């Protein structure tokens, strides 16, 4: 079945550590996105990539980094520079010209 | 600036009641797209519907219906004969055709609780 997978489902990080969240899709979509969700709020865009080997900052990119070496994969690294990383992270890919985005199951990151 | 407002933070209804979730948006673009997503307790966002700005036809899908009105910048979502499985957080979102990122701008969500 086609879809988006994210791993791990839960992640615990100590202060000062970098962690990498995985996102893989087999939908053959060119564009992929990372969003952050805080409790009681909507999603905010961290980074996006519209094609392999290219990516752009979103609205809240500080403290995050990404890579896009393969069409199927768009990993997100939460660096120690991110001041408040505890959140729910959702990866999405975009279908077609009407901007429909489909989401993975998410990774819940907690800083200890 | 673009913005999506979901004024209802939480709604509680009894099973079989009808419920309407409100969504008001702001945009300067003439071409844009509106969406509704459902987020069950598992956390994954489930795509429900897309509506283009140039298509004001209302849509019905089973117990779900959507009312798009450009004159009031609203895109409301009605669930008829609600069921316990409808309990979730529902997000309205906007995407502008002239935004090269094609990002989704989300409202803060409405938590719907359907009680048996």
C-alpha cells in the first residue's frame, strides 16, 4: 500500500543532543514537508522540499535541518539549537496541482 | 496576511445530533484551496476534502457536507447524525496558489466529542 511512514513514533532526547526523525514515502510525490504541532494549536511549517537535492526554510526553521538525497526520503534533524523541541512532528507529501497534502503518523518528541 | 480561524475550540454533542464546525479564512490571493483534515487520537492527519476558490459548489459525502461561501470567506463542515467515531480534532487549512511553497496554513482546530 502507498503511504508515508515516520519513525520512531516516540522519541526522547536529552538536552544538548541532536536527533533525527525519519520520513519515507512511496507515493512518488515530488514535494515533501515537515510540520510541527504544539498542544492546542494548528501545524506550522518547518521545512519543505519540492525536488531532490533542494529544500527551503519554512516559517519556523531555526534549530532544524533537513536533507533530500532521495525522492522517497526527507529526514528532519532537531539540533541542540532548537530551544523548545518538545512537540509532535508530522511529515507530509503533496499530490498534484491543488496542493493536497497527505500526512504520516507523526513522531512525538520529548526533551528530558 | 493569510489566516485561518476556527473559533470553536471544543464542541460536545450527543450521538445522532448534527454538528457544524466553523472555518473563516483570510487571503489576498484570487486562487486558493481550502481543506479539512481529521486528527483522531492516534495523531495522524486524515485528508477529508479540498475545495478550489473558483468552485463554490457545496459538497456532500455520506454524513459529511461542506458549505463554501466566498462572500463571507467561510468553509464550514457539517456532520449529520454524528457518531462516537467522529470524535477527533478537525482542522481547516488554506493554501494559496501564488505561494511557491504550497504550504498549508492551519487553523487551531476544533475538538469534537461525540457522547454515546
